[in-house]
C-alpha cells in the first residue's frame, strides 16, 4: 500500500483503515480494536492499551509503528495526526455516518472502496497453506461419524453430530469453527439451506445436509456433504445425482478469466433443464479467506471475473419442504491452469 501511494496512481496522500479484517491482512494484528493509517514510507497502527504488547509482537515482521493509548479520543486524534495533510482515502462502508462526519471535520476524506479488500481476493502461497490446513481439519472432523451415516444403529441427534464434528476438528488442528456448523436432517430441516441445529433425532429415510468449516490462524474453510439414511427412494437418488452433476459442471467451468456469473449458470442450468430450477434457493458459491464469505460471489447478478489465486466454493443444492435437501460443496483454489480442490472427503450419500 505504501508503494501504491508513493506512485501517485490512486491520487491520495494517505489511506485510513478501520475494518479489522483489512487491518489483520495489512499488519498481522488480531486484536478487536484498532485503526491503521498508511502513508508513503510509513504504516501506523493505533489501538488501546489492552493490546499494546500484543500489537508489538504480532506486527514485528511488518515494520508497523504502534500507538497504544487508553483514551479513545486521544487515540483518534493521534491517528488523525498520522494521516497528516492532504486527501485521505477511507471506505465509507467501514464506519458509521457519525464517525465519517466527525473525521470529515478534521481530515480531507475521500470515499474509496477498500484497496485491501480487493487485494485480499487473490491469495498468496502462505494464505493458501493456511486455508488448506483449515480444509483438512474440517475433513478430518467429518471422518468417522459421517462415514457411518448409511447404517445408523443408535439414536443420534443433529446436535450430537454437530458436537462430535466440532470436537474432531479441534483435535485435528482447528483453532475454532468457521461458522455455526449445519446439521440439517429430515423432510423439513434439510429443506432449509441455513438450518440451525436442533435436538431432532436422525432416522431412516432422512436426507442429511452437513455444512462444516474450520478456522486456522485466521483463515477459514467451507465444505458440505449430504447423506441419505437407509435405503434411498428413487427421487432421493435422482436429486443427489442431479446435484452431483451440477457441481461437476461448476467445477469444470471454474478457471482463470471466466465470470462468476458463468460458474453459477453452469450449475443452475443443470437444474433448470431437469425441471428443478425453483428448488435452487441460493447462489453457487463465494470467496473464502480471512472472512468466510468474501468476493468473488458466484451468482446471476455478479460481474466479477475469476482470477488465479481466488479461493472459492462451488456449492449447488436442491431443497423442498416435505423432501428435505441435498447440497454438495467443495473449497477450490483457482490456478493458472485450472483449479485444485482443497476438500478431499468422499461424496458417498448412501450404502451401495
């Protein structure tokens, strides 16, 4: 960012960041309170005294100047001083209107989209390694319990499955879960793409959707597998096979230079052609990194272009009350010659 400012390319004298995710990417600081000012030749991180030592330790490698003050007003004034004279870029979406108005009385503010958020879409090798470690923790969490779904021989609830998966993830290196783990079972719960786990007992005849992600060193993973308990009906087989075909179509489309819209269409067209278009209730995927949902987003309204280094999900699904739901999701890194799947867990919906 310093070099970008020095080049004069963006026509600004400084950049102010208040978004904590942007702040972490810029400096390595993981605290819950802080601002960052970037000027040519200098990056300043301001935080309160609870985080002074932590900020020093976490930003050692990045050469950031630390300002740690207990008084919030004094801290804000210090960051305004660090921004200096001239035009200061700030993403207006990262602050309230009240804060913007207050700062505008002291700085020459320009509303700009976060340059860090854009840069974060393309991951470097170190970031991909962390995401891959998170993906592996999620996969290992699923192993064991989900492998036994085709022959459940004792009462087990959605909450039981959720609790065991999250325990296993942590045992295999996860710092935490990426989001509330989804275990959605039966003709009604599995029909909700973002169902919240309950104490419902999983029984023969159910479809079960499990959406699980792990967090490693700040980076997320995301994976969904679906199961059919006991002997599947003809419709359950049809829907599962259709979702698998749709996901394969999305994966085959994903590569550097294609539009996110094209990836969504590749999956959606399979459902529409089979007469199930109205069973598809969401977009086909999203970027994953320091946030679990970040650009690019695969949807019908997206004009984003997929680039090498993007880490994205491909997650088509079909849902209907009275039937349940099926979703299959993989986490994928876009490479110069195609893509590489990071979530290596079997897609085995029922006993064969």
